[in-house]
């Protein structure tokens, strides 16, 4: 089913908000906020402050992780009544590690237009300033809060060839970095905090180096981790050791690396013994 976004029909507008710098509010974002009749937002207090700064008054309805399954029908009702509706999160673009997926899914299923307004998203500036390959990447978002589950998630990503992107809170960042290093090895990473704000900081280097440099973590973090391809290109033997350190036995590690690097297992084993 195709969508002609600007055919004159009312729509659900996905509207991003600044992640720290109000200067990132585009003219189009402001004009779209003025256009809509009602706004479904993650926290009405935060969105209310934003609208107050813009001198705009709109009806606000709470839409978060805990009520999204019910609120999606209210959004649909508004659209069925020919209203223009906005979906906004506290910071950044809705649905990207934020609520909204269930709402959008329901609205599309019922034949209404969904229009996304481009704007702030934390992982994009973090990625392009990381110094890591951004031609291909996987945005994973937040890892599990439980360490056992977090380790399982990271093990499933250990052989992913391209750059990996995670979000993390300040009180878990050091522990998460240590777990990433224990599972994936001491890879090159870049982590950014307070993106777009006055005290924005970026730490680049090996995981162990970054851990020593962080100090007392403050603000939300974006973690950019080099993919396995970037390690393979430099040192397949190091990759074998990373797998072994992550808990694989030597035979399995050699088999995986030989396949990924397109070299014979016997040749890889000989080189491994030499080092």
C-alpha cells in the first residue's frame, strides 16, 4: 500500500525535539507544531515547557511505554475525525529508543499518512565524529539493564562486521564498557556525552583507555564500537584471541575467523601458533 504524503489529507506527524541545544529547532519543526491539532508526547510537562518557549498552545496527551498500547486507539480516533496529530518524545526523534512504534504501526494499518520531520537524533552526530566507518552500521540502542542478558546480547553481536551503536545511562556506562571489553575485546571505541550542549565531550581510543579517562560519568552516553571487519583487516590473530577471551574454545574461534577472513583454517592456526 503506497502513501502520497502531501496529498492534502490529515496525518500523523513524527516531530523530533532538541537533545540539548534549542538552536536545533528547525523552521519546519516549529511550523509543523503550529499545524497540528493535538500532540501525543512522552511527558506532557517537558513538551509543555518547549511549547511555552515557542509561545504555542496545543492540547497535550501523554503517550509513553506504559500506555502506548491503549493510546494508539486515541491517536487513530483523532485521525478518523480529520485532525492533524503530532507524536513527540522528550528529546530526539520519537521511536528511536523511545515510544511510538506501536502507534505508528496502528496508524499505517488503518490507512492514514505518517510523515516524519527530519531533526535531532543523538546517535548521528556521535557516529560521524567517532572516526569509525559510518558507511555501514547497526544501531542497537540500549542494552539490557541485567548484566546476564547484556552479555548474551553482546555475544550475539561479536562477529557483526560493521560499526555498532549503543545508548547508555551515566550510572551504567563504566560497567557496560567493562562488559563490552570482556566480551568483544579491547576494541577501538568513541563515546559521546552531552551532545550539542556546552559541555559536550567525546572520548576516543581503546575501551580500557576510555574507561580510565572518563572519570565521574555525567549525562547520557552514545557508544560507538568498531565492528569485527575493522579488526579483521588489521589482525585476524587478534580476532581469534578476542573470541577466546569472550569464552569460545580455540577450535571454534579459529573456525569462525577463518571463515570470516576467507583464509584457510590450517594457515590461520600456523600463524596463531607463531604468535
